[in-house]
C-alpha cells in the first residue's frame, strides 16, 4: 500500500480500516487514449455475506463553477475507472459479485453544495462536505469504543497504526473544543 499523499487521504484510509476494509491508496489507473495515468485516492475492499464491497473514496477541493465541479467529480468515477475496478475485482476476488460504492469528500465550502450533492446522488455518487465526513469519523470512533470495551470498563485505545484517528479522538476529548 503506497503512503497516502495528503492528510485527508490518510484520514479516509484510517476511517475505512476502522470500518473493516482492507485499504489501498494511490491506485494507478491507465488512461487509454492519451497515455499517462490517474490515481484513485483511496480504495477499500470488504467481503460481507459472500459479496465484495469496493469503496472508492476521492477527496478534493473544487474551485470551478457548478457544472465544471459536477464534471470534475463525475470524472473521478469514469468508464476507465469502472474498468479498473472490474479488473481488480476479477483478478483479486475472482468469483465474487461486487458492489462499487462511490464517494467524494469536498474539502472546501461551495455555494451550490446541496444542489451538487443531489445531482451526483442520481449518478450513485455520495458527496460529503469535510465537516460531514469528520462527524462520520467521530461517530465511528465512538461506536468502535462501545464495541471494544475492556473487561475493566476502561477506555479502549485505537490501534497504533491509526494515528490520525487517535489525534481526532484526543482532540474531541480535550476540555477545549477545536
């Protein structure tokens, strides 16, 4: 697994690990027509009830107008990416049917965020603001703690490799709220 390029990719990768996914970051995708390549920010793989879930999570900042932002996000889940997802499923998990879950986290504030979110929902792309994603992460940490209570009822510690989640957990329990 390559090292995530940004703090936001690291956060997404750790969150998916806590959700029970095997995670890969920076997965290369060949661009057929012009050559070169793209990268998928974060991929998560989880088998549940004999079905493979492949979660593609993209993260970015959007600066363009409403239509260009829509095309930018939609392009992250293009036909080329769909072919790569299918290739991964067949090569690594042959024989399993798979579900491709598409999510995009927007790091900055947008005027038409709710409208963009609804439009992409029709394309089966779930769009979250960074604030929404952060709240989702905090809720997952809380649920993980409840599920992993110790015999002495002390607060369980998140795994050492999830250092970003440990930071969020520490900041959320500080007397001073950030």
